[in-house]
C-alpha cells in the first residue's frame, strides 16, 4: 500500500513534466471552465440586472411599462418605430403624471416638473445635461461646444450673453430684408408650380426657403442645396441609428457594462463625423471676409469672438448650430401650420380674409405689420401647442438629487418633462387634442376655454436654455404664411391619406411629414 503512494506522485509529476501530453488537457480544461463561467455570467447578469432594476433600483417604486423598468427595450422599440411622442403620451394616460420609461429614466407631464427641471434651483442645485444622450453625442458630433451642447453653466451664460445681440428686436428688424428676400423667392417658386395645376409639396418648398434663410443669417450667404441634402441624410442616418443610441445611453448607466458604451460609435463611426465636416472651416473664413457690415447671426458670432473669446472651432460650431437647428424647427413648424389650417379649410379662409382685408398687395406685408393680425398669430400659437418644436429626446436632464412635483428623484436619474404630453393634457386644456385657435382669443368666463392652463404652454422650453432664436423663427413663419395666404387659394391634396399625429415620424426630431397642396377649386 505504501509503495503505491510515490508511484501516484511520480505519475502526477510525470504528467506535469510532459508538456505535449499535459498542455492540451490543461488548455481545454481552463478555457472550457472559463467558457462555462462566461456563459453563466452572460445568462445570469441580465437576469440579476433586471431583478435589481425592478425591485431594488432607487426609482423602482415609480409605475410604468414592465419592460421599461428592467431594460431599454421599451425606448428602443419606441424610437425605432418613430412613435416616441405618441408612446410617451399613452403611458402617461395609463400610469399618471410621472412614468418610468427606462430603468434609470422618468418622464413627467406637469407644469411644475417643467419649471423645476429647467430652472436653476433655489439652493444652487441644477439639473444638468451632462450624462444625457445629447451631451454624450455632442463631443462626437460638434467641432467644439456650442450654445446647445455645452454642459457648463458658466460657459453657457458666457455664450448666450455674447450671442444674444443677434436675436433682439432691433436685430430682427435689421435682418428682415434677408428674410423677405428668401420668402419672396419661395412664394414665386410656389406660384410657378401651382400655375400648372400641379399637386405641390409645400413642405419641400418652405423647407428649402428656411434652409436659405438660416444659412444666409448664419454664414453670410445661403447654404448650397447639396448641403441641405447632406443634413437630411444625416437626420435619416440618426433615425436609423436611434435604437443604438438608446442602448448607448443604457450602457453608460450600467456599471457592469459601462465599458461597452462606446460600442455603437465603433460600429457606425461615420454617423458621428458628418456634422464636423458639415461646413469646411475655409468656407466660414470666406464668409467672414465677405461680411461687409451685414447684420446677421454671423455678425454676433464675430462680435462674440472678441467679447467672449470664441475660438475658430467654436465659431464654426455655433454657426452650424444656428443653421441646422433653426432649419429643422422652423421648417417643421411651418409645415405643421399649413397642415392645420388647410386640414379644416375654414381656418385657412379666415386667415386669408384677415390678410386680404389688411393689405392691398403682397409687398405691403412686413414683419411688424403681421404682428397685428390676431387670427394668423393664434393659428401659429395653436400649432406650436399641438406640434412643439422642442420634443423627443433633446430636453432631458440628469437629476442632482431633488424633489420634482412632490417626488424625490435621486441623483443620477435621467428626467424629462414631456412638452408634447403637457400641451395635450386634458387637465390643462379643453378639447386638448383639437386645433382650436379661438382658445387664445375667446377664453373669458363662461367660455369652453376658460380653465385652460395657459402657463403650461412652453413650445420653446423654459429657463436659461429657452430657445434663443424663437423670435427669428416666428418672424419667418408669420411672413411666409401671410404671403402664401394672400397670394394663393389652396387646399390640402393629401387630407385623406396624411394625418400628422399618425404618420409623421418623431424620435429625436420630426421627419416624414409631407403636406401636399393644390389650387382650390372655385
């Protein structure tokens, strides 16, 4: 019995001393075990993470869709289907004014929440963009921080103060000739198409017009139409990549998988390079050299270079921002205005009557005079209520650890106040989902609109980051609608096949909306 012990030991030692015998066995044993553990981890970790999110997460007590509480699948499905606004409105109707729409994300639908999230707190605490999808992408998309993307409050205040002179009432008056020039060209172009009794996409016409306006104001000359095509392709690409961006956001909030958060960027790097090359720096320099005393956005940016110490990349970034964001929001709103007033023809006829009684020729229509047309202005106002330009995933913030509308939201939770839902909330608005411009004119005691909560109307956001270019956008919209209505008797050609709420895509921006018009038969 004793002699067998050294034999076994020697055999054991022998095995260890013969690499060609032992190595393959050790390799397969080690990697087989590792594969088993990795497999178990791969199966167990999502289950453990899901259980944690559902039962133990700091916002686990907030109601919402089950799948949204354990994973990003609900948001991924919503943005991939381009129904984000509609889906969030539905879950608020089902679960109430605060809904959990992601493992670490809450959506609010109250006026108080909107004010709390977007205004500085009394104790100095504030809800930051740092950590949201927008801030994560900003570093990859833009050449330098700009008014929209900077997460530093001091830097944002410095930029806004420096750029504000381009958006004052005085500046708008000085810029009117530029706007009038492009509006007149667009009206003439629309007229030439309508003369042939064709069905025309007014969305395409006003989109090209706004592109020319914001390009002219931002760079001192209209941007080439091939650059508009580049931007539209970029929007399309982002739309297709939206599910990856939601996964990207989820991974950055998950300690175990945080290192994988850059995977979507690695897979589709071309998505994140387009805006940086949107306008070449030498083109901007050429625009600067040709300024010659013009009054436009570029004038303010040049002034800010001195007063706020803007670098060349920051100048480029802010110019591109004004062009792209100004184009997208204004073009969408203009299309939506024509959609609403033409879908129910009596609105368009009433706007027409008001304008034709006020002017004897289209040349008399000015930015100042259209401010005195009540029905035109409330039609635009009601459009902005039903179709706010600030929507989707662009107004999210990270909680500093604060109370929102009576609910304590821990630090690090992603929060938003959904303007689309707030603007269509029956508790705030009579006939909430109906286009009723009269609500802004006839809302006294005894009227159906008496109890509308008009302070909840915030189409351009609220607080320090309220849209700086809102008055410029409204100026272009008023002039365009007034001149088109004065000049043409129109009717909507696709009224039976296109419903904005049903057919227009929405996720990060609006897309796939086509308002077709033709001459009205008399």
